[in-house]
């Protein structure tokens, strides 16, 4: 198989979420919001050809995403393709899912959200999306996952309604220069904390990653994704450190259909007791007694793709970009470069 130029794929939780609908668009259009400007700087510094943003509010017509992309274009980083689907976050269920005796709270939604679309996902790309080929698995019910770790005592009315994906499970085919397709498999899972002894969030977090293994292995009613593909997402889980059930994410990291480029960034530790490889960390949760630095974002290309480079854009503390990165988000951009596969025969 011949190869052409490289493509840089990035995932970044840019923390572009606000306290209510329309506020993100307001802050982008003001062009003086410090956090938005810092996030724009980090997105530009990542030099992505394709970037999946998590933690970005969704709105009808993608107004906020369009304004964000327009600001990037003015800064010299144009992305003609802007894509997002409605996330599960904030979608009302009409049930009391968290058992607090009230309905309509943020934890009663399909995915945690104070309003519909809070903290969704969005794609910016130099390559067009094959809209007709998009597959949205966000409506897949949690109970329908083989070997699902449903919490004990889950009510029957919740079981017939509760979706697995907190934010979404998407398959997005990019149209390559030769007309071929590269499929992106995207997700953003719930944190495995903020629950009780039933470990609802921990179990759901595990199963959101397990969904991809079941899909790739052909264990779901939907056909597996065609290769080549790249699985990328904010799993909200470190396979070594922190809370949660690591079996599913560890299984993806060692899956024969995938490869882990192990993107590396800053290796310095703030917590000497932290285990694992600190150079692989992608987020800093040391503030307010958090679990420290963790690897929670992943880019896992299919085994048939050729990876040429990878890394985490985590500036050294003394660099000019370091304060900007901290202002933007607790997360840092993760990037992987691949050679673009050419699948068509040319005379």
C-alpha cells in the first residue's frame, strides 16, 4: 500500500463549557475572555490537521463551534470542516436516575448536564467528513452491552431508557485526498467518581470503553468499523493511577486491532508517590486534593496505520506557553501523526 503525506490527529479537552446555553458563544464573540483565548492558543499550538475537542458546549446550528473555528481562521489556523452531533449530556430522561427524590436534575439526564448539550464533543478538520457514512451509537442502551456492569438495583424503567454513552460514541469517516476513508471513533466518558457505593459512574466509565472493544470484535448488532480507523477519546481513566475500573481501557491499549503510540510529554512529577509513567500523563488534577496527573486522553490508530510521531503538548514550567496551558484547561493536547494511506489504484 502506497503512502502519501502525514496527518496530525489531536484530542484536547479544551474546557469550553459554560454555566448555561449560549454563554460559550457569548464568550467567544467577546474575544476578550482569558480562558477562551488561552484555549484558542493551545489549539493553534497543537498544529492539528484533525482535532477532536471535548468539553465544548453544543448548540443548534453549531454557532459556538463556528465562531471558534472563525477565530482560529483569523489566527491563521483554518478548519473548513466543523462537525458535531447532539450529545447525550443534558438530555432529559423524565426519571429520577440519581435517586435524590427529584426529577430533572443534571444527574437525571442521559449524561450529566445542567442543560442540553453541556460539555459535548466537536471535530475541526482540514479534511471533509463523509456525512452519509457517519454512524452515531449514542442511543445504544447500556443494558444491551454484552457483559455490562450495570449497578445493582438499577430500576427497570431506567434499564429500558438509560443510554451507555455519557457524551457520545461516534464513527466519523474522513474523506482522504484519494477518495478513501479514515474513520474516527470518538467518545468522552463519565468520570468514574461522584457517585455512591453502587459505583454507577465507575461501572459506566468502564463500559463506555468496553463498547469499542465489543464493536471492533464484532460482538454488537452493528457491523465493526472498516479499517483504517483511529480510536480517540477522553476516557476519564488512567490504566494505572487514580480511581476507576481499568480493565476495559487496558484491554484497548493491548488490543491486537489497535496500536498505542504512547504519546509522551513532560515527565516531571509533582507527586513522588504517583505510579505509572508520568511522561504519558495528559491532565493535571492536583488542585483541590485531586488525584494528581493522569493519562486520560487516548489516540489509538488501527494496527494497519503507520505512526510516524506522537506526543503531549505539555509545556515545561518555565516556557512562555506553560501559563497559557494552565489557564486554558487541566488537560493538554495529545497528538499522533500518521502517514495518510492511499487505497485507490492509479494508472
